[in-house]
């Protein structure tokens, strides 16, 4: 989603990992007010991540994911 900063993505990651503090949740409320589509995306993502088929087949390769994310950031001149 365009218009989100690295700090916003970090906040979203903490929320999705259920590690958000009370201050994080307040910031997240403001972020959703500024980007209304985020609520819909969170709802969709929550359903997808909690579906039985994903829980049974989810195999996450953190090293590859980090490399892909870093490459994307380089292509978008974020790092």
C-alpha cells in the first residue's frame, strides 16, 4: 500500500504478531483513519492466516522473505 512509512509497516508487523503495545494500538487507530482500506486488509489477512488450510501448510522461509523484502526496498529506493 502506497503512502505507508517504514515505521507504519513496523507498527503493522507488531500488530499482526500480537506484540503491539497500547501506544501502538492508538497509533494504529490513527493509521487506519488515515488509510481506511487498511481495516479491510487486516480483516482479510486475519481470515487468511487463521484458515485451517494455511495453518496446516504454512512453511515460512524467513531468510528468503528478508532477501525479497530488502530487494524490493532497494528497487523502491527505500534503503
